[in-house]
């Protein structure tokens, strides 16, 4: 498309966008204007309905009051003017919550009978309704008074019926029956008519005095300072012939009425602006991408052609037969695989009926499956024997049928996928033959597995022996390194002392010895001797502890020992290898717990547990702590080893004591440590244990070990026992070397 034409197209798009926004704006404005009229009409109907409800309810109460007045007047005309009639008036008032008092007035307006005794004798002759009745007495008229203050100070109104005089008196007024209304009774009526919280409803007199306002707001005006919508109804039922009317009113401020509408206007305008902005951004983005789209469109036809070519190549080169049937059951696609399978060329097949080319398809039910696929049924598969044309041998093929749909979802044909499954059928037959000889092969395989199991057990024992030897080798290396420090210090101090002695001897021979030289020489010799003594004592203590642990591990002999001392000996041998870490080991074992058991096995348990804590529990931490606690009770030692490390989930705890299980395989873990611990405790020490571990809290192992162990060390119960026995021979040589070092240290100390 030329550049100028494209620019004109862009301008037309922006012009169209502006027109659309304006049209939408006009449409929204028209709808909002109509909505405003609907809101106004709806609110008018609502206010009229509220006023009408109040009118009907109040009129209903006035009719009931009028019936009572007529009944009282009828009794009065029948001559029932006794004082005892006041009791009936009281009962009537009690039954009429809308009435404050019932009164019977004489011709002068004085109260002759009253439901309230305190009102007897009062004169209503100055009330406007009594004056109107005197001037124009009418037995059909219901006289309504103007509002006046009652004896309690509350605003009340009265409704009355005239009592006509005798005919001989010329129709003069003989008195009146009056009901003083309780205006509070009407408050629930006008309150219930309020349909919205901001609506105000009132009950007023014809002369304009407001009697009640709901909600109660003191002396608040009926209409607010703003514009308001008002609906009034006159309460004056025709059957009552009321000479004055009551007025009910419902009011709402226009601001409250149109508040939801104004909100809709603001939301609509904001939405229109957002839509306009969004359309503008979208159009801008569209115009930016239009060039890229045109370029892609240019290549679409080429890509479509390439895709069609690719699909044809896939069908032609597929390692399965692809056959497509039209609605008339004629072949439309017949790929080369089908040509090799059947020996029929595509030129001889396309356009012909399926049953015409391969009649046996009808016998095996394939034609029926094709017809079902053409009616929309799901894919169906069928295996059947077939003479393979490419090999000239009989074989098996599998065909699956599925309907083909166009873009509109209509069925346009069916597709069959055909595979050569001769090899699979042969494998199935071979499996059947193998199943017949299963028992003999199982027996043969069982024998092979037993032999492999024995080999595995032997390998497991060798691995356990290697793990124990590796532990001892690490222990020997660590102790040797630790002993090297005090021995090196002793050697350096002795060399220094020797040089000092030679220097002092030279001064003596030259005759230049002074008293200060003598004092300095003696001071330096004393310091060197002290240093040599301290370091040799340190080396001797290390060797003594290691000799005891090594002897226990090597001899596997039962002996009597103090538990606290044995634990300290084990920790002393571990200290050189553990001091590289910032963690600490707390031993809370009281002295005096004597055991007659195997300290070597117990030491091996502690070594494995401490190493596990340092290797697994404290990874990535600098504040690790291992607590070793013990107590003796009833011949049993309760020993616990707990750490504050990372803990373990239950899934790992359940596998912890399985051989060769470790989360650090290849990174320092052998998977045999906890297996050795379990066997040493249960088999060699004849004890029991339980383990508790929570992720993020730590792990604790609680052991119950008899103070008196078994008579013999059961070295055969654990592969590590074999390893300890073999390592014992090496430890014998180490023990001799330790004795020689000890003798040398002793001689050095005596020389010093």
C-alpha cells in the first residue's frame, strides 16, 4: 500500500475514533437524561405511595374512633348518663391505644363524664370545635379540633360528635361526645411509611400545624433549606363528614434523590474517558503494528503453502498407513505406506469405494466402523490378520477410525490410521510361551537371587568394616595431629634451653660471668622447663585417653567403668577433629554411675551420634549444641543424646536405621552409622532406644542400657563388629607406639 494512502487511512481511523466517542457520549448522555426522569418519576411514585399508606392507616383509625363515638352518643341519648358509665369509658379507652381520653360534654361545654377522673368539671366551651358545633349543630358531622395542649402539656387534637337535644328544644346542642387522640400512637404509622433513611414523613392539621415528624428531630422544619420533593394527602374520609382535615406528607431532598444518579453520571463520564483513552492507545498501538502485520500477511500465503506441502510430506513419509474416506465412502488419501502394505498404488485406489478395493473389510466389520465414524462416533480400533504385500508373508495390522471435521465442526469424512503390528503379535505369543515355563524360570531365578543376596551380604559386611576402619583412621590422624602440638612446643623449648646452657658455659669458660647473668640464665631455664613440663603433661593426657578408648575399641572386652569418665575419654579423643567447628558439647552426667559392660561399644555409639549431629544437624549453623545426659535407676542407665539442629521429617526417621541410607551419600556419609548404633545398643549392650525428631527443633535419641552388660560381646551381630575386630589388630601396634611415646615423655620429664 502506498505511504500517502496509508497515512490517509491513519487519519480516517482517528476521525472515526473521535466520531465513535462523540456518538457514544451522546448516547450515554441520552440514557442518563432518561435515567434522571425515571429516577424522578420513581421517587414521586414512592413519596405518593408513602403518603397514601399513611392516609389509609390513619383514616382506618379515625373510622374506628368514630364508631366508638357513635356508640357512646347512642348510649347517652338512651339516657345512660349515670356516673357508673365512666367505667365503660375507661374500658373503651384501654381498648383504644389511639385515644388518650373519652369525654361527654354538656350543652355548656363542661365535662360531665370522663375516662380520666381528673378531667371532670373542665370546660371545653372555648375550644373551636365546640363553638362550631353550637353554631351549626349537625349529628352527621365529625368535628376536628385545632391542636391544643393537654393537661400533660403534650400537643393533642380532639374529634367529637354532637349530641342533639330534644325535638322540643328546636334542635339545640345538648352536648358532645369527645375523643382526645394520642398522637404518639400515629408515630409508628408515619415511621413505617419511610422507604429510605433520608425520607421524612409528617402528620399535620389542616391549619398548617405539624403534629408529628418521623424521624423525630425536635422542632426541625419540614423541608430543608435546599430543594425538596414533597407529596401530600388529605386524611378526610367522605363517610366521616370531617369538618377539618388531617394532612400526611412525605418529603425527600432532591440532593439525596439524585445522588445515585449523579454517581452514575460521574462513573459513566469517567468510563467514557477511560474507554476513549484506551481506544486511542489501542489505535496508536494498532497503527504501529500495522506495518509488521502487513509484512506478516505478505508471507502468510507462502507459509500456508509451505504448511500444506509439509502436511503432504508428513502423510507421504509417515511410518503408518494414512487413509481418508469421503462422505460417499470413497478413498481420498492413500499414502505410500499403504501402497507397500497392500501392493495397491494410489492411482488405482483414489476415487473408488472401500469395499470395492478390499472386499474383506466388509467381512471383518471395518466398513461398519467407517460408517459409524461418518456419523460422528468416537475412534474405534480393530486388529485383523493381513497378507503383507511388501514381505509376501501373513501378518497382523491394526486400524483405527476417527471422524474428520471442518472448521465449522461439521463431519466431512473419516480418517483411518493403519499400523503393522506383526512384531507386537509375535511378542505377545512369545510372552504366552514364556508364561508356560514361568515356574521353572522362577526357580532358576530364585537360586540366582539367593547367590546374589549372599554376595550382597558379604559386600555389606566389607563396606561396614571399611566404614569402621575409616572412622578409626580419622580418629588416629586427629589424635596424632593434636599430640604433635605439645610435642613440638616441648622440642622447641628444650632446644632453646640447650642453646642457653651453651651460651652460659661459654661465659663461664671466658671468666666473664656476672651475678645478673646467673640470675637471667636460671630464670630462662626455669621458664623453659615449665613450658616443657606443661606440654609433656598435655601429650601424656591425650595419649592416656586415646589408649583407653583404643583399647576398648580393639579388645571388645567387658570391664567395670564410670560412665562420666568413659564419656569424657571419648570426647577427649574426638576433640581434635571437632575443635574446627564452633559448636559445643554439654555433658550432664553425674559421677558415680558405675557400669560393668562394654565401653568400646558405648563409645562407638556416642562417636556416631556426635558425628551425625555435626555432619547433618548443624549444616549451615554456628550455634549447634549436643547435650549428653544420663541417670541410673533400678539397674538401668537412661542415657540421652540430643541436638538443637535442623531435625528430620517423619519420612526420613522411618528410613534412618536402614543400611546404606544417608542424605549425605558422596559428601561424607556412608549410610551405616545409624545401623551400627542400632545393633550396638540392641545386640551388644542389650538395651533399647527410641528417637524423636521435629524439623526446625532438633533430634534426640533416648537409650535404656543395663548397668550390667551381657557376658560376651556379640561381634557377629553387626558387620561393624567384624570391622572393629580387624581394626583391633592394627590398634595393638598403635598401643605399643603409644606406650613408647609415654615412656619417652616420662624420661623427658625426669630429665627436665
